[in-house]
DNA sequence: ATGTGC
């Protein structure tokens, strides 16, 4: 195990503390530049003991600098509270410790008012995925996540579920032709769609946002990679729903999952960096850097985040319009919801900023969509307005294993069998999106019966995702 | 999550 990675514990063992110096040391170790693990450890110890001697070292200079300025750095640091606030956890027995630890740190932020962990939670960057955090007048870019405005959209058509059998090939072709998947990918110049969101004033007045407009246009109506999808399936309303006005029955439906593409990712990256420069937090909380909404930077992020949210919504609208028109179908009902976003909401009688990073808004009577996986049920839900959960629910089943773990351990044959058994046609996707890589959606749903009521179910039948490695046209 | 990093 000569080249096994050095981790935080190795550094603690040779005298490092859990602070920014450790972060820099781990970053340097990632590059490793031809040193063995032993050589690295010996040098790390030497730098710690005599940082002055390494101020001109090409590799260890950044570490020496941080070590020499660590006291000053800590003076500028905003202190966390001694005691973390309590937070509600739903389905705690199925949530990994890493996610709880991250939530615990978030509950120590001076701006935190309340928090909750949804049953699909797992470890993320800063705030866990499935984490909900209410703050006082502050917004955390990494509390929203990189894919700002990532959301679900559902169209239920006036076509019977049998349409999936009678027009299977048509539906497959419509899916292929109407969508674009893969990182960096979008539409060709002559295929672009116009949309009012592109006329947003920020695309003119704000230099940084303006520089993103052309790509935003190219990618409008595209889906991206990872766990994003566009799929046809069977929507089943077991009983009549008064509010939606849909009669009991099985219908053809379109379900989409995607976000704000390059536009949102670039905005997220820009303002996270800015937040980290402005808001210096202790090492364990560094990714939770926040922007005060009374500052120009905070206001700017808020506007940019909302634009990314509108853009994500527009992307879904383009996809749904194209497909509905291609089918010549009428819409029975449409539902959509963000699950990576921050909102101004009332909580216990006060206005707070609610961050949902992979969590579905579930205020009283708010409709939401909680997908399972490519071959398991998804759910149309109605929020119950549970204040303990900060009016939220899970945003899906949640990953059971990481992508790398899934690629290493799951069998393509098993996936094929599962898809055949469920009658699912899959276009694209890697094994890392296999249902076996996700928690059981029914377990997750039963952990949140206090948070949402199930209105209808969705069974995926023709699923389109990005190819392996998310390279595709 | 994203076509790219201190």
C-alpha cells in the first residue's frame, strides 16, 4: 500500500491540527509529484516544524505560508457557536453519519435558525444533499448547491397508458430527437429555442452574467448529465384529485429532471468563491460560507440564483412543449418544483431564508414530485406543511452507493434483467444510475408520511439519460 | 452537478 492516499488522520498523527493548513496539505498531497507516501509524510512533518525553510519550495510553499499565518487567519475567522442547535431527522436509521456530521456543523453557524435532514440525505459539499437550513438574512451558495434551480417537471397527457404500447417507437424517437444530454452539450445554432428568460435584464446589465448568455441560449432545453433524465411513464391516479381535476385512471406522462446547466454552475462557482473570500469560517465549516443579504454581493447572488432558477424552469418548459407538440397531446395537468434553491419563507412567524439542497418544498398543499429511479416508482405528492421539517420532504430515493462504488460493484446483467422485468426501455445511462445504487424509495416514503401525502404514482417506461461518462450529442 | 483547475 505504498501509494495509499494520505488522509486527515495521518496528518493529525504527525502533529497537524484540523484547520486550513490541513486542507492545504491534503490538496498538495493530491498532486504527489513523484514523492512516495513516506517521503510526503516526512516532509509534511518537517514543514510543520520549520515552515520558514519551505517558503521558497515550489511544492510546499503554500503550506508553509498558511502555517506561518494560521494565527492571523484564525483571528479573522467567524466563530461557530459552541452548541449546535437541534434539528429534525427523518428516517435517521438509513442516513449515513457523514451527512449528520455536516448538518451538525451547519447548526453551529451564527446565522442558522433551524435545520432538518430528509430521509434521502447523504454527504455532500458543505450542506448535505437532503439538508434543509433556515438562516437569518444570509444565503449560503453551497447550501443551494452547484446545480442551482435543479428541479422536476411533470406533464400528464390526455392519452391513455396504452399509448406506451401502441406508440412505443414513436415515443422513443420523440425522446431522442427532442432532448440533448451530456456535460457541455447543447443545441446547434439553428436548433436553438427562444424564450423570455433570455431577455432577463441581468443578461444585459451584469457583465459576468452577460458573458454567459450565449452558452445559456445554446443549452436552453438541454438536460446535462449525471442523474438527469427525460422519461415517459404511466401516471396512475388511484382516486380523483379535486385540486388537479384529474379523473382516476392511468395516463401517459412525461417526467423530467434537470437544472440550470452551465449557467447555474458558473454562477454557483463564482459566488461560492466570493462568499469564501468574504466569510471566513473555521476549516470544518469553510464550504458553508454565507453572504449577508444586506450586502451588494448577497443581493447580487440572490438575483443571479433566481435567474438560474428561472432558466432551469425554462429548460423544462422547452422540453415539455416540444414533446407535447410532437405528440399532439393535450395537457391534463402539470406540476413542477425546484429542489436545489433558497427561498424567503415564514418560519415560526419570522421571515427566514430556507435553503433546500436536494429537498422538495412541502408547505401545506404545495405539490411536488419525488422520483424513485429509472425502474422504480416516483410520486406526485402534496405537502402537509410540517414546520419541524421546515416545510420540506425528500427529493428522491437518495444514493445508497457512490458512483465509483456502483461502477465497481454492480452488474450490467442484473440491471438488464431488472429493466426487462419492469418493462423499462433505457436510452443511455451508465451503471452508476442503476436502481440498485439507490435506496428503496418505499422505505424513504414511509419515513416521511408526516411530511407529504401521496396523490399519484409514476412508473417510468422509456427513460433517456446521458451516456456513460456523460459524453453524448 | 459542471466542459476544467492554484
